[in-house]
């Protein structure tokens, strides 16, 4: 069992990753979570990942870097998608200020993320 997030698969082929921590600030925790996320996107695809960040209140720059790397990894597999949802408003502001809102697909809710293409 992963201490940072849970995963669930739906009938449409989505893997929903629900973070169960408020903070992704500790370096060793972030590295472990990042490695687990990259394993989800490894192998033949397509991969349809939804990252539910509703409980997360703090992201380090290292955690953001891992999300960028995961987005690039997913983007190399035709038909694959990565969608962020439930992003805490101050973190949404951070994505906008750093222009990462142009890199990631961000939806307000999990349902909206599951409908995203």
C-alpha cells in the first residue's frame, strides 16, 4: 500500500490517483511518491491518469518537477492523458503564475477530469 496516494481504475480505463496527504514537501516522501507515479505510467498505454489533489495544501518545487516529468512521460505514449483535479486555490494560483496551467490539463472536480480529453 502506498502511504501517499490510493489508486482506483474505472470502466473507461482511467486510473484515478487520490493523494491522501496535505503536504508534498519532504524530499524522501516526494521521491518515493514520484517513483510510484512513474510506475503507473510505465509500459504500454494508453494511460489515462487523473491526479486528485483535493487534500493537498502544500507542494514543493521538487513535487511540481515530478508532476512535470510525469506529464512528459505520459505525453510520449499516444492516446495517453494526465489531468489534475481538485487543486487547492492557492496551488491553482501557483500553477497560473508559473504558467504551468498551460502545461497541465486542470479540472475543478474529479468528474470533470474524467470527462476531459
